[in-house]
């Protein structure tokens, strides 16, 4: 039940959008360097997407109470408004910094890494002080957040000491002097405030980053987040830096459209970044080689490919095109999408079964939708049409079968869209 709720709120996050939008309007100029401390803090809070987890959609911004789904259970995000009793108004700057960059509460208790302190540690003390100054400038909201209960042994916060020892490396971002200022800005944003790896880097069974597969795609909350390195087969190899930047800015580009948790990241965070910052992220991601490896496409005359070809022509080609190229900013190019070719097909399967609605942003207010086929195609047919688009037009990806589809059907059945 709780799990349903957490996904419901996760997907409905646009409620906090008005907040970001009004704040952005008040903030004026676009050069973060020139912002005063509060304005700088506001921009960093948007870049870090603090509002998404710490706000129940429809509720008071930053007042907490939203359950964050993890493989170990839901962890409820606390109230971080300056309320003295129920928020963090009484916390010193030191204590705030301890929570945000080190994952430690003032009483010494460890935070769960559902709060991405392992990424925020890359920020400077100045950055975190600015975020605090911004939060302090907001109205205090009295809201008691009921803490979560995780199953043993994760209910014992001290076990997080072990987690920290294994997976947490405290320390500010250090620029690489051999690289450009733009690249370094991108690396800082991706690894620090924007915490892209929280969703895109595969996790160990304890939820720590598999650093050897940095940004190569991961499963979360009923979705697969694809490889976002420059890998040609599974990643952003076919995207130009401009494609990446416009996806982050508007939620769409000539290849893909953001949906689910990524739609929320775009609407609350990346679409409000400056053009310099989305371009810096793009430049950085395009510099990562990735290593998905070579895959041979399934033979075009195999049973699953022929069946898939027929279904594709019938059901899908009207929008995605006979050649899979789609229509820029409206219908994704299934021939070049990393979601399609990902080794983990969860998101592609889920979208065919349940349909999807992309995100509307200020730059592109229309949110194109994809119909659901879960009632019309059986599991074998869904597998076939996906095998076809995964292995046509120069693409290649491992074959999937009816069992993969049935797994996603039951995994997502309990979750709202
Ligand atoms: C991905 C979700 C997520 C994001 C993004 C996030 N937080 Fe959190 N935060 C949490 C969760 C969940 C907890 C509670 C963890 C626990 O109970 O151990 C938490 C705890 C905290 C705490 C400790 C409060 C207390 O009462 O113990 C502070 C302070 C905090 N977050 C500030 C921030 C700030 C500032 C940002 C943005 C820079 C931010 N958070 C972004 C999920 C998030
Ligand atoms: C809350 C989890 C989450 C965070 C944080 C997140 N992503 Fe994503 N991302 C996803 C999921 C899930 C998808 C797949 C769904 C989709 O494409 O809309 C995705 C898709 C993408 C895609 C599209 C790939 C394709 O082929 O369509 C890009 C590019 C991307 N993310 C980049 C980023 C960057 C850069 C960041 C950090 C600024 C980031 N993401 C942060 C979850 C996340
Ligand atoms: C009415 C037009 C339409 C039809 C018909 C359609 N789609 Fe889509 N499809 C879309 C739109 C719009 C999106 C983007 C939705 C989003 O991101 O939320 C999309 C997204 C996708 C994606 C994710 C790609 C990415 O990069 O975001 C896949 C995979 C996909 N469709 C496969 C199919 C298959 C397979 C069929 C036929 C069984 C099909 N679609 C039929 C409109 C359509």
C-alpha cells in the first residue's frame, strides 16, 4: 500500500512545479555567479532537486512526508522548512552541513542513503550554506513527519555506518586541470548536486554504487534508467551534445522523451537549469566512453523478429515510422533510443504495456502520449515487437521473451502510472 503511494507521489511530482517556476521568476538573471547567497542557494536547491523528495505533491514545499521507495522499504523524507519544532529551524549551519554532505544527524544518527548525501558531498561548504540560507528564507511549516520503519537489520541506523564505510566517500569535487571548465562544471553537476548516478549507476545488493559501471544504467522503482554514457549501442552515442542539452531543458528532442521519474527530474530540476549548465552536463556525458560491448542483432528471419515486424507495421509505425525514426519532439525515434536497446528492457516493456505520458515544460508545453497495449498484445507479442525494434535499423540487443514481459507486468501491476 505504502509502496503504491510512494510511486503515486513520485509520478505526480509536478505539484511542486509552481514553486520552482515562481522562484525562478523571482530569481531573475541567469548567471548563477551573480546571484546573491539566497538566490544562489535557490538555484543550487533546484539543481539538487531537494523539493522533489521533501515535498508531498500538492503539499507544502519542503515540508516533508513523501515516502521514497528503496529496495529495503520506504523511507520518509523529513520536514526541512525552518520550523523550529517539526522542521530544521533549530539546526546550526554545521548540523545542516553534516546532514547534507556527510549523512549524519546532529545527534550522530546516520541518515539512509535515500537522501543522496553521497552525491551532495561534492558540493562546497559555501554551496551548502547558500542552500540553508535559501531554506531559511521560506515560511516555516509545522508538519510532523512520521519516521519510517524498515525491516531488520536496516531499521538499526547504526548499520548505516557499515554502508558508509563500504560506499561513502566524503569529499568536495576536485576539478581536473587537464579538462575544460565546461567539462568540469558538467562533472560537478552530474556527480554532485544533480545526483544523476542515484538513478543511472547500477547498485550492489546493499544499494551502493557499482562504480565500475558508472552511469551505465540501473533499475529503480519499476523503471530502468538507461545507460547515459556515450556508448554507441546502449547509451547516448547517437545523440549530439545539443540533443542531450535539449532533452534536459525541454524533456524532448529528436530521439526521445522523458517519462516517469525522469519526467519529474526534468520538470523540477533540469528544465530550470541555465543553458550553460545543461550544455556542460551534455559535454561531460558525451566524454564518457561506456562499455556495453558489442551485440549481434537477432536474425531478421527468426520467428520473433518476423512476428515483431508484423506487429510493428500494424500498431506502431503510424507514430514511430516504418524506419523507426519517429517525429522529432513528438514521437521518439525507437531506432536510436537507449531505452529501447538497454540490456534491461524494463522501461520499454512497461511503456508498451501501460503507455506513457511525457512531460510538458516551459520550452515545450505539449506532453505527447503513448497508448497502452497491455490489454491488446499478449506477453509473447510484446516481446516480439520489442525484439524487432531492439534489433532493426542497425541496433542490437539481447532477445527478450514472454517471461520478461510477464515479470514487468506483475512488477508494475501494483504501481500506478
Ligand atoms: C532522492 C530523495 C532526496 C533528495 C533529492 C533530497 N533528500 Fe534530503 N532526505 C531524504 C530522505 C529520505 C531523508 C531521510 C533519511 C533518513 O531517514 O535517514 C532526508 C533527510 C534530509 C535531512 C535530515 C533531516 C532530519 O530531520 O533528519 C536534511 C537536512 C535534508 N534531507 C536536506 C536535503 C537538502 C538540502 C536536499 C537538496 C540539496 C535534499 N535533502 C535532497 C531524501 C532526499
Ligand atoms: C529519479 C531518478 C533519476 C534521476 C535523478 C535522473 N534520471 Fe535520467 N532517467 C531516469 C529514468 C527512469 C529514465 C528512463 C525513462 C525515460 O527515459 O524517460 C531516464 C532517462 C534519461 C535519459 C534518456 C535516455 C533515452 O535514451 O531516452 C537521459 C539522457 C537521462 N535520463 C539523463 C539524466 C541526467 C543527465 C541526470 C542528472 C542531471 C538524470 N538523468 C537524473 C531516472 C533518473
Ligand atoms: C499514437 C502514437 C504512438 C503509437 C501508435 C505508439 N507509440 Fe510508442 N511512443 C509514443 C510517444 C508519444 C512516446 C513518448 C512517451 C513518453 O516518453 O512518455 C512513445 C514512446 C515509446 C517508447 C520509449 C522510447 C523513448 O525513447 O522514450 C517505446 C519503446 C515505444 N514507444 C514503443 C512503441 C511500440 C512497440 C508501439 C507499438 C506496439 C508504439 N510505441 C506505438 C507514441 C506512440
